[in-house]
């Protein structure tokens, strides 16, 4: 079915090829159609919105988005080793996100990357593909499909008309372990702009042996973008890409091992790792019509396969194979319905459909090359769908007051078919669940004085169980999980104190019912369960920017969390594991004629590690520094160091780990050299 869609789109695309005239040497601008949200002046945004530019994304030899995202209040992205397995939570806890991404939608140039089961392939997003990103957190995320944590929007570079731009990026760095060798990156790309179209091709290869003895990762990634401007004002975009990556699963260790042998990796004894292949292909159309309607639609097909020998202890091991395919369809339309002297009214409507089929097979151990038949645990196929429809009405009074109202409906279904195995005897399994959620949202913003605005909003949201959470690994039974539901509120103030100083402050609360949380079994296996009684997420976020001079910019950010179990749970009032009580940092950027100097400090406060609240991870601070020098022939050389104070900390705490296995030690001080050359 997906192939038929793409064939039809390809025919339509080919038939529409024609040229339009644009002035020489200008950026080929895209139509500014913001999915789900009409354009809003910065002072009247009724919620928390954070934008990260190219300089921050590419700094400090970043291999992923962790450095950029960790500079946003209320966000924590963790990796096991530089570029290794990753997890992200927004105003939440790693107890819900032991791996990958939950509660947060992921968009790439207007394409929906989030799959129908709610998982988002964050490993796809490489800094060398990204020009900027924006994160909408809290209640406003309901406008992006209903995920109550947030919506992450990724934007790639624009094309330049009648110009060719090629670049090469080479990088090498230490791992913190002299016996492991160097991590390396080589990436290159070419962007070609014509009178009415642009083409971009990017290739990326990375290899990191890791700090710990079993913390390696590598990948090869290819990406193609094509954009065409027809003479009727329409914009056609095609996206294709291939990802082939693998990363080790080192396994958590005890504090005594952290003190004596932090590079120890229990997963090495079991060849625990993940190998993942992803392919995507998509088409998008955008246009502003003479009637004033702004229209955008995108269709993305996705295909994936994964192998996963995952055992990290002598009590718990296994081998999984996974394959999947699916597609996402997104369409939005908006229009200004009335523009008066005092009031104006805008309307927006969005439709989104996600459909994925995932097959997962698990054995007791990796199949033997000696043709020994390994006992099977299960062989399951999950079909998941999401349907989302919403409409928004926006009233604006002059330039100082705005009210947004939205009503949305989300319908999700998942069907699981297959067999469960016990002692080589199979039992057929069939289950089906459907969830429907009404998603109202209201937001208000008011510029009370020039440069000073107040805002408040509230909405409902949800998060479904992912394919990863399907089976209880202790008994091999299906985890028949319900969907999470949430109600969130936030209020805040933002202000422009002067030409040099800006600030923003937000207070939020989210109540999550039927929360899906990680449960560690007696055999050290991770399972998931709905927690009766709910969770309460409360917090404060602040951001301040200060332009010290034309060359120097200072930014400070921080958050205070009061996330805890609900009063009716077994752990009433206890702080939620995986949520630092406080976090924040200071970023100092200095730009000179010869180059750029950067200093990035980040502090993570004490972090609860178990449900009982009697074990905490100590607070830690990390400082990174870099100097980038402009060289002849459009070259730049960056030299930097991460964790220059040699702080000892765990970048990936294993929550509720049995036998005291809570820690995945992060690398000590590391250094890197990065060269970029533009042609």
C-alpha cells in the first residue's frame, strides 16, 4: 500500500515540474506553514518554546543532540558513551524512558518521524544534518498530536539559488581510556541550488570505541533532500535516507566497581549490543493560496530492522530480532478569517495518521551457527495506528493579547498476534486495545507592558506503550498495558529588560494517570507496569540571556523539579527516580575576527535512583570548553575538551537496579580536534 502511495506521488511530482524566476544568489525560502500552530509573535507565544541554533548544535564535537538539548530547562538527554544508546525525557523521568524517547513527538522538516507506538528514532538525527531545532514542552505539545511531554522540531539548512556549496567535516578525539583508541567522524555533503530547485546529499560515518571496555558504537548514514518550486507557488520536497548503526550495551555496575574499575562492562560477556538499520522516504507539498489559506501535507514511509543480543547478567539474557514498516501522513491548513482594527481571528486544522507494523521474535539466546535450535520465547506481530484531528481558533487583540483554543481527538489502536512459547510448546496469542482521547487546550498570552508578557495554558495529553514494552521478560507474558493520560498546566512570564537582557520563567504541573513505569525484576530484567495512583510533575524553569558586548553572549538556565509519586501509590509522596532535583548551567560564547571561544558549564543536582527514595546519585558538574579558529580557504579548526575538571559521574543511571547496579560511568576528561572545510 505504501508503495502505491509513493508511486502516485512520484507521478504527480514529475508532472508538476516547471520553473519559476527568483532573484540571483538568494536563499530559496520555504513557505512558512507551521504544522498545528499559526505563526505567533515571540512576545505572544502562550507557552514554553526553546530554539537552538546551528552554532550550539555543532559545538563541542557533538555526535548527537545531547549537548544542545541539555541546555534547555526541564530536558535531560543521556547517552551511554559518546554517540551510544540514548534516552530523552522532557519534564519527566527516565523511569518512563529507560531507552529512546517517550511522551515526545519528533518532526523532521515537517515529516513525522514518531512511530505509531509512540517511539521516536532519535538516533536518526545527526548534528551534521541539522540547521536548528525547536522544542515545545508542556501543554502546548497537545497541538502536535497529544504527547504530553513535548514536540521536537528539526530543521535542515535552506538551499541557495544558483550556487553550489560542498563541505567536509573530519574529527578525532580521545575516549578517556587510552587502551580503547580514538573516536573518529568523517562526514561530507554537497548542496546544489538551481533557478527553481535544490538538491542536497550528505554522507556520515562515525566510529567510537568508547570509554568502557564494551561501550563502542558506529554508524553509516546517507541522506538526500530535494526541493522544487513550481511556478504556481507550490513547494515540493522529497526526503530519502539510510541509517546503519550499532552500539554496545555495557550494562550497569555497582558503586564499588565505579570506584575501582569504572570501565567494567557486564554486557561484554554476553555480546550485548544493538544493530539497527533504518530507511525512510517521503514527499511534502506546501503552498499559500491567493485566498489566504496556507496548506502543508507530508507523507513519509519508514522501514527498519534490528538485532539485539541484550543479556547483561548471568541471570538474564536473550536475543531479539525486530523488523517493521509503516508510514505517517500529516496535513494542516490555516487561514486568517478576519483582520479588523482591534481584533483578528485565525483558524487552523490538522490531520495526522500513523500506521506501523512491527514483528518481534525472541529466543533464550543467540541462535547458534552450529544449527543448535535455541528455545523461543515469543514470536509476535504488532499493528499500531494513531489518528489525530484537531482545530484551533485564535483571537488576537491588537499586538498585546492573544487567546488560543483547540479541540483535538486522538484515536489509537494496537493489535498483537502471534505465539508465546513455554518449554518449546507454543500458545497462540491475540489481543487488541483501542484508546480514544479528547484533547482540549486553551492558552492565553498578554503583553502587560512593552517587552513584558504573561502567559498561561492547560491541556490534556497521552502516551501509549511502545513495542519495546510489549513483553514481560521475566515470565514471557504480554504486558497488557493501558495508555497513560495526563493533564498539564503552566504559567509564566517573559521579558525584554533591555537591548542586552532577556529572561523567561515558567511554572508547570502535570498529573499523569495509568503511568507506565520501568520495573526491575529479581533477575535484573526490565519490565513495565501501569502504576495506580498517578504521578505528579511540578517544576520551575528559568532562562536568562545577556549580551555582554557585540562579541560576547552569556546565557544561564535552570530548573527545579518536584516530581513525585501520587498519594494513592505504593510510594506516595516519594520523589520520582531519574528526575534531578535541580539542574542548570551557564553558556558563554565569544565571537572574534579570528574565531570563536565557548565555555559550557552544566550542573545536575542529586538524583533519586529507586522508588523507595533511600538511594540517590550525588550531584555533579561538567565543564566543556572549545576554541574555533578561522583558517584560509574557508576552513575552520576547533580544539576542545569535555569534562575538563575530570568529574566522576554516571551519565545513565540505572533506576531501581538490583544488587546495587545503578551506574554507567561517564568518560573522564576527553579532548578532540575537529576540522570543517567549505568549498
